[in-house]
C-alpha cells in the first residue's frame, strides 16, 4: 500500500511539495556547509584591502584599509573608508549565513566557464538588515563567486569575487567588485564639490542619494593563523 492510499490526490500533491521543499532547504544548508569546510583550517587572518571607488557624482581617492578576521565571526577594520559596502559583503562568512538565513537551491548555471549552484537565502529574523540574498557557489572549489541583494529601497548591490589559494591550502578572496544599480530613475541634483568626500560621510550619502557605480577591492598580504587576540576586536568596536 502506498503512502497516498486512502488520501485524495490533492493531499498527496501537497505532501510531495512539502517534502521537496524540505529537501531543497536541507540541500541549500549542505552547500553552505561545504563552503565552511573550504576554509575550516583558518582560525584568523589579517589582510590588506585596496579599494577603487567609481561612483556617479562622487569623487573618492584610492582607499587602503586592514581587515582582521577571527572565527567564528569577529571582523574589524582599521579604516572607515569602505562604508559604501556593507561589512558583510567584504567577507561572506558561510557560518554566519547558515545561522542567519534559510537557504534553498533554486538551480544551477555557469560562471566564467565553471558550474555554479544558485541559492536563495531568506533571513530567519525579520530584523536582519539584509532580508534576502541570492548566491552563486562554485561547485568545484566551494567558494561564493557572486552575491546579490537589495540593501536599501531602490538599490541593487551585486558582489563578484575571485579567489586564489593562500598558503597552498585555503581559497581566500583575491578581488571583490561591488556594483550598485538602481531600480528607480534618480532625481537630478547639483554636482557635489570636487573635493574628496570625508570617509565618515560616505554611508550617509549613499543612503540618501540613489546612485550607480562600482567599488573594486583587492585583497593582498594575507597573514593567516597568527593568533589574533580578542582584545583587538573589542578595541576596534569601542572606537
């Protein structure tokens, strides 16, 4: 006797759909677990970030910063110059993504000639700043090569990553290109002063003015597993 014996076709259909949805969600979680395993030996690292910002009506000089990371989710910067990119975007932490989002596989595709898996992520907590994310995961190296979200109304943010193997073991980001687009027609405003904008004003400006453009970040000079102290992150957060 089948599981559907004595039930209506509609009940069987709904049962099958629910089982399929559950399996997809579990598969999405498994993909992120594979991304976690890719760098499970990395306990901490320090890396130099060099950013070039090309945004309409905004002139910003080349920016350099240092990023510190320590498992499971401690991140600190010594510069405010990357305020235009959500900090979650500079380093996509698969552990944090699994904890904060429900993930579902929605298909597969190719990117740069390689097979990628497409994931849809929806925040578990409605208060999470980035409510939804779409990810492309390289199925060969288990790295996130693309992420797209809408961090502010009318704004689309796309992050594209390339990687290199560090210490002959760990695939870590080499470059990240953040592209901003708008889904609304921007209102013409007077051109801003040609002087570089103070770093502290960047985030406020990007929230209030729909703009398009891109930011390219190069990751260089990785120092891996140097036993970074927790006090380093506490000091950065206190500033």
